[in-house]
C-alpha cells in the first residue's frame, strides 16, 4: 500500500491519478471532504501527529509531499512530525518531494527541505528523495500585443511541469532500484527569448526590480541560478520531459479550434 500525504493538492492529485492503475493507493488529507475521488481516504493533518500516525499505518511506501506552508519554521515542524509519525508506525520506506540544492544549502527556498532531508536520513527509514525544480506552470509566458516580455535577462530556466514530475514520482514509487537514491529533477532548459522565437512573436526585456516573490525569482534567473541540468527526470520518465514551447503551442492550437 502506498500512502500519499497532502493528496488533495494539485501535485498529489496528479500522482494518485497515475498510481491508481498500478498500485493500492491511499490518500492522506487534512480535509477528507476535499480528497481525490476513486481511492480510500484517511485524515492526515500535518499539524496533528496522531492523525498522521493513523494515516500512515500499514504503508509499504509513504510519499511525503511537502507542506504548502510558507513559514520555514512551521513547515519544518510539520515535516519533522510527519517523519516521526512514519517511524513510529513503521512505514516501509519514505519518499519526499524536496527541492533542488536542498542537499547543499539551508537558506531561503531550501531551508525546510534541507531540514526534512536530514531528518529522513537520521530516521533510519529506507528513503527516496525527489528534488523538484520550480513548476513550469508558474512561468508560462503570456503573449500580449504580439510580444512576449520578461525580466530574466535571457538566461535559462530548468522548470518542469507538475504532470511530468507526478509521472516520475509514480514511476519511482512503483519501480525497482530506487531506494537510497536522491534525484535532482530538472526540466529542459528554456529561455523567454527562445520561446518568443518559437511562437513567432517579438521578445522584449523589461525592468523587474520591484518587491514580490517573482521579482526575487527573476533576479535568481538573471544570475544563472536556474540553469542546472541533470538527466534524472528524463531517465525516470523514460522519455523527454515536456517543454514550455510545446505546451504553449498546444494551447494555441486548442484555442484556434
């Protein structure tokens, strides 16, 4: 039995959709009323350790999907409680959706993920670490007035779509030889100017020095921080990952129908 925590979120639903034909799956959710359909449901709230012990009980594999909580201290507390619950009920193995560079850095985006990875390693449980990049959905370019704009300086992004990352998770959870491995998933490197050219529209760089998370991320892009590439995602998928340009072309074609 595979238990998926935080299963009512967008990523959890995609994983369950891909796992259902292949394995016995249980959805662990904070609010059973929002649970995915078609699978057994257990209440498993990251802020309620007793509920997590009940939700994880009997799991041969637990996919611990990271909490949506933004405050690092609270997120760490939630994740460590989940790992402790998994140890207490004796789950067979734990897979965790981490973030790129969480093994080497413990600041900003990686702080909670680093602490969670370390807790999993200390737990003694067999493990799989699935380090994600940023999701491509948050970066889909929008063409307006025949042009595409960004503040990324033409540098590359290694984002990946949730659908590919969910399929990769399902492949790992149902495949052999993955225990004890950490995967650094990166999507095909892309730039906004390249996408503009592929779509046949003009690209224009715009200033982006205001407050907000996207401005911070764009600054990271301009510094080349999102250009890391590994073959892990393509290998686990058994095919190339979807590109941003192909997704946009598909949307354009569908809109034209």
